[in-house]
C-alpha cells in the first residue's frame, strides 16, 4: 500500500510560508478578531487557511478567489 495513501506524514519536509498583503479594512478586521479570540494574527490566518482547505471540496464555498 502506498504510504501517502495510508495517511503517512513522514514525507512532509518542513514548513512553507505565505505572505498576505491586505487592505486597510481586511487587516483591521483580522487584527480585531484575533484580539477578540485571544490569538495572534498569524494563528488566525493559519486557522482560516486550514479551515478553507478542509472545506473546499464540500460544495459549500460560496465563491472562488480569482487568481491575479
């Protein structure tokens, strides 16, 4: 059986980083929400990305983000 098909995470080789450039409204809203939740902006953004990826194939995503 293929180890990746079995869910073996040993092939993960480290972390990746992503830089987000947000306009004033988005940045202010994320900062306020992170304070309200008691987490860092980075933690909130990471959670949001993971939540999106976990749900992307469910058919519930309202719209797709257009690539620029």
